[in-house]
C-alpha cells in the first residue's frame, strides 16, 4: 500500500517510531521481550488509566483512502492512501490537571539519536505546547541497549536549532544522558514516565 504525507512525500513506517527496519526484538529476556516502544507505551498508558493516575492516549492519524481493490466480494485491499494532515506528536492527555503531549522514537544507533526522526511540524507543535504551559517531551529508546530516556522538549528544541544553524544532525547519547532522564524498564508500568514528570 502506498501512503503519502500531505506534501506528497512517501510515508515510511520506519520514520515514525524507529530509524530501524527491525522494530521487533527477538530476544525473549525480561528486559527485552519483543515489544515495540509503541506497545510498551500503550501498556503503560492503560496501566495509568486503570489506576486513575493519568489519561493519556495515542493520537489517531487521519488517513484519506484514495484507491481500493476488491479481489473478491468479501475482501477489500487499500492500495493507496494519504495522510490528511501532517501529524503532530504521538501521545497526549492530562495528568493532575496539566496537559501532556509527547513523541516516542527509537533508534538502533548506539552512540547518538538522529534528528531526521523528527519533522519541522512536530517541532513547531512542541513549541506551541510549551508556549501554552503544557508538559511536552520526547521518549527515546536506544534499542541496542534497551535504554529509555525522557528528554524535555526545550532540550530537543535546542538541539534542533543547533542543527538548523549548521551543527550536528543528531543528539549524542552523552547529551541525552546529561539532559534527559533515564527510565528503567519495569513490569507494571513498563515505562513509568509519570514518575519522571513528578520529579521535574
């Protein structure tokens, strides 16, 4: 199926949550049980909702279907579709009366996080959320080490600006370790980012 952004650029699923073509992990250990970052966050958000800690949902992406084939009467296959709008960030909701908005990304790169994983419209959206006093951040996973970090949006914006001014096109792992907040993987919840927000 062909899926395109509103500007006509082809959509690549690996851009959305990962710069890796292999998001599924095969190791069956406790700390690495084959879950994608999205699945881990969806489980975490369900845990928060069930315990009335926070109400956070993954945003649906509006898609315009353009071409559908009907190979037989009981089946339909979508052949071409477009995103109706440029997506903003992956998740939003409310925690203790405060608006929360964040993006989730993962990388196979062991030493840095490529900024190409983000888009200008997402950066602009984060700026707008911060301007309104919302809580905005990104959750970054280094899949090689199974390490997850929360990086506040204001730091991401600084690194984005550095890139726009001719600087490096990624955030080093050391910078993420210094400015970000490490989230140890747990059982329930899997990625307890609310605990980090409480500390901020």
